[in-house]
């Protein structure tokens, strides 16, 4: 589960971590729309996740996903940074 890579210890299996986040209310709204869950059910799930501050401290890059165009620009910037740091990427 990508949402809990830090919490379950799997983050060490990756070279870099990119954290995609948004304000709590927006995350709840998106999950409600996507999964048709109650706010209480979503909050129960979120209780098992680390606080954003803790995950941000461990991530190599952070994307604040609040605006689609800004998110696209940030992804492009991260991509360019990664390509520059490894001129022969093995994708």
C-alpha cells in the first residue's frame, strides 16, 4: 500500500521517496469521492498513518497536490532533477 510505505518499513526498498500530499480536508474529500467511504471510516484509516511532518522529513521530494497544473509542474521539475543526477537512467 503506497500510502503507508514509511509506516510498514518498505521505504528502505527504494532509492528515493516522493511524497504526494494535500491538506487533510482535501484528502478526505478525494477518498470519499473515490471510495464512497464515510468521513469516520477515512479518519480511522488515517489514524494508522504517520503525521505529514514525519513523512516529509524522510521524503526526498514532496508534491503538494492541490492544483493540477502546479502538480504537473512539480512532477516535471522532479523528473528533470532526477534525469540530471543520472544521465543514463534505466527506466
